[in-house]
């Protein structure tokens, strides 16, 4: 049993640089690295449209902890202690 709380992963597409949520996984993992792998996997299976796609990870308090965008920039949020 773990005392960690699960992350939420959102799959995004971008409309004029504005993120639009395509899908959301709540409680996918309690580990940040695993949540990132889930985000990458979900991107690989999401419907391939014409807009760029990315994903972001939130902690249990709904604070952004990680973002991946199609320009290749990985961005960590203010809290990455898991």
C-alpha cells in the first residue's frame, strides 16, 4: 500500500497555442515518471488530427507538475517532488 496520491494526466491538442483537453486519466499513477510514460502512450494512440498534441500532469491538488508540448520542450511545474 502507498501513501502517495495519484496524478491526473490530460491529453491535449492546441488551438492557436491554447490547450484543449481531448481526454483525461484520473488516478493513472502515483509516480510522476510513470504518469509521463502513460501520457506518451496515450498520445501515441489518440486520433491523429491536424493539430499538434501534447499532455500535462497534475498532482492530487490539481497543481500542474509537468507539461510536454509538440515543440519538444519538457516543462516541470513548481512541484516535482514525487
